[in-house]
């Protein structure tokens, strides 16, 4: 019988794997004390790859965060300064909106005629007004463009006349009065308007009407001035009667109230 080689021998293991008969390199130090050492290549001993952190992206994010924070902070500071400025101006100068009043309203003509066939009607009116404007502010002045006056029924359905008011300047704590302002019309009205207006004119207690005045105004305070903004003055509650004969009828204006729709913002002011 032939001798059996132990299966644990390195040579037999190499031959079984298809290797050569050469013995594997020794991993121990040589007997003569040499310094050289032979290491086996082990794929599993390769260091694991770890991606390095991206410092540039972090820096960019930090810059963006800082920029956003500073921008928001600056905007908040500007808003706070604007609010403080507006409060100081209001406390120091105490601005008040102008006021208007209707001193008198006379009806010289108010004729509603209908043709014989009742197919058409004609309206002829002539009103004479006295309007006053008051500026209660001590530091603000108002520069008005020409006014457009409209006289309509209280419900706004019937147009009774139009007119104009010249441009004027209202200084600090000043009153301005316009007398003899004419509002007139001469127009044809349809059957529906005629049917709604005729019963109102026949009322013994009088009929209600109102006056609307539209214009643009610029506000000045020292060297500051605002942009021109549109305003509307509405005088409601006028009670008129149809004149008899050639004498004008005096309307009742004691219950009339004039409201001013004026919108002026402090940040619109320019030098």
C-alpha cells in the first residue's frame, strides 16, 4: 500500500485547487534574521470606501442662510422705521381730512313735460348751490382740481343735472365758499324714468335728492407733497320741492350731510 499524504498539507491543498507544486510563500521571518517579510494579498483587508463630506456645499448653504436672515432683518427694520415715522408725523402734525358743507340749495326750474302721445318726456332743471370747504389742519394744505357736480335722486336712479366747480387751493386752517354754482340739465327721459320721477315730484313734503362732487386733490406739508388722488364728496339728505311760478324754491338742507371719501397714504409722499 502506498502512503497517504495528509489532506491538511499545503502542497496537496494547492494541487487540489489546480495550483502548482511550489510551496506557498512563508509568512514567518527567515532564520537568518532578515528584515524582509512577505505578506499575502487579502482582498478582504482592503479599507472600506467612505465618501468625504462636501464642505463647499455646506459653506454655500451657510452663506444662503445668512443672506436670507439679514434680508428679513433689514425689511423688518424698514417697516418698523416707517411705522415710527408715521406715528411721529401724526402726533406732531395731527392731520385732519377736509370737510365740505352745503349752505344753500335753490331750485329755479324743475319741469317734466310729456308729449301728447305720451311717447316721450323732457326734463329741464336749474339748481343754484352754495358750497363751503374747510381745512381744519394747521400744517396741511390741499390743492384741488376742478370739480364735476352731479345732482341725482336719493336712490341714484334719476339724473337731475350736472355742473362744474373751479379748481382752488385750500391753505392751513382756511375756509373757502362758492356761491352761485349752477347745476342744470335739459334731456329726454324714457317712460320708466318718467313713471318713477313723477310721483316723487308730487309729494307735498318734498322729494329727496343728493349732490356728488368728484375731483382730484394733492396734499402738501412743507416741502412734502403727495400724488394726486381721487376723492368724492357726497351731500345727501337734501329735501326739495317743485317751484311754483317764477320764484325759486328753497330746498331744506339742514338735514344734509356731506361725506368726504379721501384716501392718502404716508408712503406716497415725495419731496
